[in-house]
C-alpha cells in the first residue's frame, strides 16, 4: 500500500472520527452532567488520541511483539 493511499484514507477517517466523537459525546454528556463539546474540540481530542495510539500500534508491529 502506497503512502498516498494511507494518507487518502487517514484524512477522511480523521474528520469522520471527529464527527462521530462529537455526536456520541453529545448523547453521553447529559447523562453525566457535563457540557457537550464542539466539532473543533472533538477534532482536538481525536488528533490527540491518534498521536498517542499511532506509536503504540507501530510498536505492536515491531520487534517487541513478533511471534
């Protein structure tokens, strides 16, 4: 898989993930008595999670976890 295919899938995936995060938080937040988040806040949370999870996923494919 080429780099352009990965980027071509990651960019729409980011925006869709942010949108779903905003929608789901809007449903869950009133039950816990917290405020809802905007789309921009959801984008910030999504990119933060991607920055944390991507190295972990790459490490999982690396030398430490080979079978």
